[in-house]
C-alpha cells in the first residue's frame, strides 16, 4: 500500500473551491461570482493595454537576461512600490527608514511579514477583523502567530461596527499586532472614514499596537470612490483625482513617526494575478534599524524560495517609472472601476424593479470589487442549486464577474432566495 494511504481527502479551499465547483457545472446559465478577478462585459479576463505594452518593451530589450534576482527582489520595483503606498515625498522613504522586499503577491508578502514578526517581534498575537479574507487566519497561524479577532462589521446596519472595533482594540494585549485592510475591506466592502481611521490610529499608538496593513486594492478603491461623487475631494481637499488617496490611512500611521508593516499586491490593480507580484515594506524608526530588518527578511526568504520571479516585477517597474504609462494605467483602472460601479447600479435597480424585500442600498454603498450581500449560507446554497450561481458561502459576490446580460439572472435568484 501507499505510504500516504491513511491520508484523508482535504476539503477544497473555501474561495478557490467555488471555481472548482463552477467548472464542473454543465449549465449554460452558470455564473461565477466567487473569485475576485476582474472580467470584461463579455465575461473574459482582461490584460491591461499598458501591461501588454510594458511586456513588449521588456521582450524587445535584448540586454535583458534571466539571471536570478537578489533575495529581496528587483531594486527599482521595491523603491517604486514603497513610493506608491507611502507617497513619493514620504519622509520615511527619504530618511531610508523603509525596508522593502519583493514577495509573491499579497499572500507571500503577508506570509514573509508574519514569519519575520514571529521570529523577531516580542508579541505573537495578531488581531484580524471579523470577518476578513479567509486566507488571513491560515497564513498567520502557519507563520507562527496566534490569531484573535476584533469586531468590524455590523450585519444589522451592513456597515462598520466602530464601537465594537474600538472596544476590542482597546482591550487587546498591549503591543499586539493588528491586521488592517488598507482600503476596500474584503469581504465587506466597508471601510472606516478618515476621521475613524484617525481614532483607530490614536488608540493603537497609545497601546503600542503594531499596524500590519494589507493593501490588495490600492488605487482600485480610490478610482471607485472618485467616480462615485468626488467624496475624496471633500474629505482630503484634493483639487483633482489624485491616485494617492486610498493609501491615506497607511500614510496617517507613517506620518506619526511610528512603525508599521504593509503588504502590497499587484494582482487586482494591475491585473497581474498569476504573475504573483507584491511587496512587503516595514517602516522603521531609523535607517539603521531598517537595514537590520532587511537583513533579517533575507534570512526569512532565502530558505523559503530563495528569490522572487523577475517578469511581473519588471512589468510593474516599467509602468510605475514612466509617467505616461502610469497615467495610462490610471485611465484603464478608471474604466474597470466604472464597469464595477455600473454593475452595482444595475443590480440595485433590478432588485428594486422586482420589489425584492429588504434594503439593498449597501450594494451601491460598499467599496471595491465585492458586495457583501447579507445572504446567508442556506440562501447561497439555494442560488447555486436552482440558478447555478456560484459565490462564497458568506454571501460575498464579485461585482467584477457580472455583466449587463447576467444581472437579471442574479436578481431573479436573489429575489427567489429571500422570498
Ligand atoms: N489580501 C486580501 C484582502 C485579498 O483580498 C487578497 C486577494 N484576494 C490578497 C490579500 C492576496 O492576493 P494575492 O496573493 O493574489 O495578491
């Protein structure tokens, strides 16, 4: 018999398993709203024009070789990534207080950051929001941290449970790590306001809680905001749609001079999902500490995968360092955001037209790719069985997976599920 004969069959991943189930369904009307990847109105994956162009430039450049990158990755990419999240004029960058390493997309950045903390930080408890992205507890637990939760979402208002959040962080072990979604919280689409962020910052700093930002949707969320009525301008006093605004919470924490970590992903905002491009930055109090931190990050990375892949990071660096390409990127992002917002409106209108019981205004209020519908596991199972609509069992739907053609089918299914 096999030496592995005693293994039990493991369950599918709760998020990626949705696609596995979808692929097995022979129905022509099937609809996959499970995974957060952008789709066109025709339901096709999208490669940004600016990404294609950057790739062409890279391919045509005969001086480019396939040598190993350093353990920390592509130097240009790391600098540009830090600038994207902390701001081009960030005092922390200017003072060389930021250690940035290229990692395997957002997940890899979180994992490397967590393993570093498990080895070198004095507190092993990390607080994550309830609910959060399903992979968070697993990444942090396997890295050697001990996971606790803080209240975040209030199902009654379908908004932020700010009181609960303040109470739980207020009661947290001093010095503990706190995972914060930088913007477009997944799965709820609910973010604190900047005033609330400021209160969170003051509370966390007063208790010595260490912020670990997960930034998987930077720029995407901003563009959505920006289109939905220039709220950003009101909040921040911007004259034009600056693309920095949704990194604002992160920058508030950096501006106070304290330490923090940030994991960035280029999966959603550049559509580079499968290229696995991301960065981990650790903002330190001095350049000397940052240098030691970087040296220790290398010791985490080397035995894990030696060094990161070169192609995706080269695409990102090519785009971020060229102001024309950078602008093209934002225009293409705006088109993606426009389509997502239009899907939100169309779904909301379709439910209104059907007289579907309940208040569905959260569909147009929530931020980012996902709508946290409020549908329960039973209703989701019903929609999958009767309507061949696939989504995670917490009722999260990816608006980017919808199109004008499929909105009526989804609205019919939701209507049937709640009546
Ligand atoms: N954090 C959050 C909140 C996410 O939603 C995702 C992607 N779904 C990630 C991290 C990481 O994704 P990736 O590893 O593909 O960049």
